[in-house]
């Protein structure tokens, strides 16, 4: 690479534009997207398909959690897109999947949303539900792929139980899956035996080992509380605690970089966590007062997580080690049972409640993770 040359990763929409939208010419399309659906110049995919794509009839928009503009942190209503006048149907609130009436007259669904590589980040579920709708109604499904920002190599954590699938666990995959959403669509089609015309428009120039900061692409907050690559890196671990009575930093300037609660003594938790010598991370005692979400207006003791070496950092292990520490230090106060909501593995939860140390917990998913990695290898599109 020439010195100071900007890295030249192309996302799926960039490739589609470069190829003059040939793949979609003649299509009657619906677009599942949000504010992250942008080309390299920052032009929304909505606008490109509506105004620039000759021969593409874009009639309908679908928005995921947080809405098509990514600003809502609650159930999202249906609306009309101000820029194009197209109807926007919400897939977060009253429904997770397009209805037959919404799909009437369409022959193609196009998906363009930036994921962050974690099972319980709900854009993955929106992909699955929309792909399922395409199967039911005989529609072509086109994924405009985007990089996994926390790299496409690392895979970590237990698979979700078949009996615990939900909007935060759409498929039995590990917490950190190491795939793009295009690759995930291929996996879902195969493992659910779906008969669907699925096309993935691959990124160009992205390597599996690349983190977001190696792509040259502009960071856009995928959701209101996902504001940096550091937060995305921490999320598969810290996020696991979200349904318990712990603040994960929502309502602060640094969501997922801090966690705490009014009953936690930050120095004790930091000392316990640092004594574990976890790879790539250190813990600093802090006090913070969330302005929204859990414990809004209450002073919380807790820790700030500092990633010291992201190549060694294991977020899921870190989240489980925090859970073990909370159970040891705050057995009466910490509501451990709700940790199962996002963990979605009864076996690992049973081990946690029994007081097993992390190596014993990890053994509970080793065989399943090995099987996932073997299956996953058939759907990987990038070196």
C-alpha cells in the first residue's frame, strides 16, 4: 500500500453501485435497512436504490430495532420516510417479520444493516426473520454484506439452547460468532433447510483478521448505545449482564465500558477481577450515575474496563468471570437468575450457579463450539 493511502474495503452496497445495480435491475424491491446502510461516500442505500438505480422499483422500507434512522431506544412505530416518501414498516415492536400485505407486489428483499458480531445484537434476528419471510413468499433475498467489526476469526462462548431461542438468540450459535451477516444468511438457509434464492453481495478488500479500524470505512454508531469500536469489542461480554440488576453503562457517556450498581463496591470488584489476570483487560474502580435506563439518577459503584490487548481479550470469558465475581461478592444482592436471558445456555448457567470456575464452565460448551466451527467453515466467504 502506498504511504497514507486510504484502505479500500468496499461494502456490498459499494460493489452494487460500482456494478451499476445490475443485480437488481428489473426488481420490485423492499429494503431492510437503517442509518448504517450507507455507501463509502455516506449516501444512504435507500437514496441510492430510489434515485440512482435505473430499472429498480423500490417501493417499501423495513426498519429494525432503533428504527430506520437508528435513533429510537424503544418500540418503533410504522412511519413514512421523509426523504423518499416511501412507507417504513417497523420490525421491532408489534412484529418482527414482514406480513404478507407488506410484501404484496415485491419479488426481492434487500438487506443492508451493519452488525457487530454478537448473537444477542438484534440485527441478526431481523435478518433471520426477513429471510424466513422470503422463504414463505417465494422472494429473492439479497444481502449487501458488511465487515464484522470485531474481526471474523474469533469465535467464543456457548451456543444458545434450541429451547431458548428468542429475538436475542435467533439460532443456536455462540455468543461471538465471527461471521458477517451475509455468511450468517448462508448458514441459516442451510441449517434450517430453507428453499430460497439467496444472493450475498460480498465485501471486497476485507480480510477475516481485520478489525473495523483496518477497513478505512467510517464508523457509524450501529445503535444509540454502541458508540465506538471499543464498546463493540466489550459488548459480547459486558452485554451478557444486561438483564440482571447491574448497569452496563446505558445512560452514561461510555456504555459497555463501565458496569456497576448501587450495592457494588468498586474497589472490591476491581481487585477481584484484576486478580484473575484475564488476558487483554484491566479493571479500574469507578463511581458513576446513569442519567437514563437502569439505576437512573442513582450513584453506582463499579468498574471501568480497559482493553490492553484486543488480540488476546476474550469478551465472553470476561463477562462470565464478572458474573462469577458478582456471585461471590454479592450473593444476596445480584440477581443471577436473569443472567440466563442472554447467556441462553442452561448447562452453563447451572455451572455458574454451582460455583464452577471458568475452565469448568468452558468445558460445558467445548464440544458444541467445535461442531459449530466445523459447520461454520462451509459458509465463510472471506480469507
